C-alpha cells in the first residue's frame, strides 16, 4: 500500500497533539509535531540571546541549529544540536516568543523543508500536526483535518498542560498567540479548502480520535 499522509491543523488547545499521536499509534503511522520544531528553533534563539524583536537577526541565523525530530507516536523526541529539548520547549519563555520566531520567512522555509523530508520518508505514512500543514507544507495530503474548539475549552485544556500559568493568563496568552499565528504574512494558521472541520468543544478525546481514524480508514 502507498503511504497515507494525514494533515491535522488548528489553533492551540484543540487536542491536535493528543489526537494526532493516538491516531498514528492506532494505525501504525509515524507522527510529527511541527509546533515542537518551531519551539525548538525558538529555544535555540533564546539560549543564544538572539534579539527576538529583530526579524533580520532571526533570519540571519535561521539555518544554524540542527533540529532532529523522532517520529514514533508512542515516544516522539526533539533535539537541537544533539540536546534533548522536549522539556524546555514547553516553558513560558519559549511559548511567549514562538509566534514571533515562526513568523520569519527564513525560519518557515527551512522548517517546512525539514517537514517535507520527514513526511516523504515515512514508510507506512504519517500524521503531521501544525498550523499550515494542509495549506502549505503538504497540500497533497490524503486527508486534511482542521480542529477547532471554543476559547474557554482550549484555555482549560492548555492550562492543564503548560507550566506556571493560571486559567485567565493562559486564555489571554493563547488568544494572542492564535491571533499572531492567523495574521502573519507567511503561511498563516488557516483551514485548507479541502479540510474536514471538526469542532471538538463538546467531544471527548476518544470521540475525536474515533472520528479521525474513521476518516483515515475511508482514504486507505
Ligand atoms: O502546536 P504548538 O502550540 O506547540 O505550536 C507552537 C507555535 O509554533 C505556534 O503558536 C505557531 O507560532 C508555531 N507553528 C507554526 N506552524 C506550524 C506549527 C506551529 O507556525 N505548522
């Protein structure tokens, strides 16, 4: 069988990661968290004291860090220049800066290239989650899903995951990040015309997983 390519996009806190990992594991596919890659390059910029407010400073070093993603859905990994950054990329100092870094075209082009290489080498197929996978990274994906949820549901889910923030702060930060991601010039967060939209506000994670698994099986 030819590899199946699944793109899952949507704003933060819609259950993209949990859904994507579970669907990949259940169907024996690889899994790629593209947000982790943008967080990883942001972590490198912060660690190397690059001025985040200066897009040209970011662009000048965008090609420097070597980012490697492990695509096993039961234990995805992420390293920068050989350093395991799975923990640090979830901290506030990275989360608050990732939208600015990911808006820089030089950052996007090199991370996009990396994503296409990884997707192209998946033997059975891959579930790729992000913001611009269906629109830009993998426009020929076999299945495109766009997950949504109310801001309240998204903030509640995220505050359970991220360290060091209360619900109100999380909600405000999340809305700000989505607005930045949706309004940037280069491949903003957007639903592809041919994506299936799933509103997860009133669904359990199990229901969302079942829904996506069924849609993938129809394509196989
Ligand atoms: O998915 P996650 O919340 O970890 O993504 C972190 C950030 O990475 C997003 O807010 C966005 O700025 C950026 N991102 C992106 N394109 C993707 C995935 C993530 O710009 N495909």
